[in-house]
């Protein structure tokens, strides 16, 4: 945690990465920071490009002024000013809004690394991230093309997981950025048990006394007794049994076509799903605008919007900033130690 005065105890410092400047990241960040509840609850610091933020402020008609700063420790005090740590890694002429850019993909990844370094140094209490463009990051030479993978490398964390949240639906993913064919190879007993332990440990830290963790089946109908696959009997059920033996309140495997409906109806605290789209589709259909991502297992708080760079609407002042506000809100709650409770509610 950062060293703060008594008056700042409930206003943690949150680094907000701007995302790829060719997308809607700068726009949703500016719109979110215009919400007075942000500065009332935290001290925001944008890590990105000051020019792109100025352009986004003009686009949205915001009265916020953009100030480049080299001192992140004093940022976020004035609600009329957006403090930006700009490491000078991107020229304005390299930004073409709405178009794929190697330079912008590289810069956006470097901003994530910078924000992670600030968190590890205790300068900020958490991260809330705007969207990267994975194709641009890959073109820039990054093998770790997502936030979580990059921050895992940076921090040396052993086991990390992505959790998506929308309203009362929470879904942890056994694998994320893998093709479906490869993702099936990740459905292994030891990995599932590892993720059940991580999920249980995280939810207990967030105030759940005995979190109920439902484990999704991989195959249709939970494999219909082996007629439609063997993973349920050979990998998932044994992992659930191992978890129960350790005192974890794990349930499953539960067929994926019913598990999310049950979770929405509060039968479970969280669902462990088997691959990216199994969880993402459920969350985004249930609550697209307010859905966000949080990471489990990193040594610092990291939340994120749950949408992409949206090049098709970038620069048109059409982007909805609800997810950005929600991601900052949850970063504040986690940094305060409030866990999954509401720091302040969206109206």
C-alpha cells in the first residue's frame, strides 16, 4: 500500500492505463474521470499519452484539463485535472484513431508495465486498465499479449486467473487467450484443483466465509455419462473431489447450459469455467455494459474494462464508459479491503 495521510486512508491511489490510443481507451477514461464519484473515492493517475488524453477531452467536450506529471505520488488531488504519467514513448503523429498501429500497440503494453511497476513499488494501490489491442501488441513483438500475462511476467506470480463480473455473476476462467482446441488440453485435474484453491483463497480474503464454487462441465450435458467425452469423469470430477477433501466448497461438474442460470439466481458465489468463451458469453449477455475483469493471484489489485478497443467507433464519441467506471470502482473496493462489496453504486 502507498504511504498516505490519515485523510487519504479511504482514497487509494489508482493507476488507470489508457489502453491503445487508436481505440476507445482514452475516450472512456476521460468520460469516467468526469464522474465526480471517482475523485471522491480515489486518487486517479492515468498512465498513457498526454496528447491522446487531450484529444479525447476535446472529442467528448470535457472540461477536465490534462496535466503531464513526473511525480505520481502527488497525483489525483484536483478533480478538475487529469494527471498523466507520460513516459515519452509515443509521438502524436504515430496515432491514427481507428487504425491498427504497431507503435501504439507497443506503447500501450509499456504503459501497463509502468503501471505494474508503480503498484509493485507501492506508489499506487491498484490498477484499472483500458483495453489493449492484442493484434497490435503481437505485431509489436509481445508474446504476452494480454494484461494478465504481462503482469504475471512482471510480478513473477505463479498462478493467476481472470474473473469476469457482471452484477451478481462472477466467473473465473481456467484458460483465457487460447484457441478452443488448445484450451481443451488445459482441462486437467491438477490445474483445476490449483484454480479452485486460488478462487477459494481469493474469495475468503474478500469476506466470504465458505465460498461456493461451481465447476462447469466441458462437454455438452456434462458428457452424458461419458457418451460425449471423458473429461468430466477423468479430470473435472476428481479435481472437485480433491478440493472438497481440502475443505473447499466446490460443486460439479455442472453442465454449462444450466450453471450460469443457477449462479445468476444466487445458488453459487462464483463459477469456474473451462475456457474463454464459455464464461465470457454468459457474462456479456447478462450484463455487457457493466461487466468488468479482475485478476486473481497477482500481488496487487488489477481490474479492467470487459470490452475491446472498438476501432469501428473510436474517435466518434460513441463509446459507453460504464465498464471503465465499474472497473475503477472495484479497484477502489479491492484496494480498501472492501472486497466485492459496493464502494459506491452506479445510479
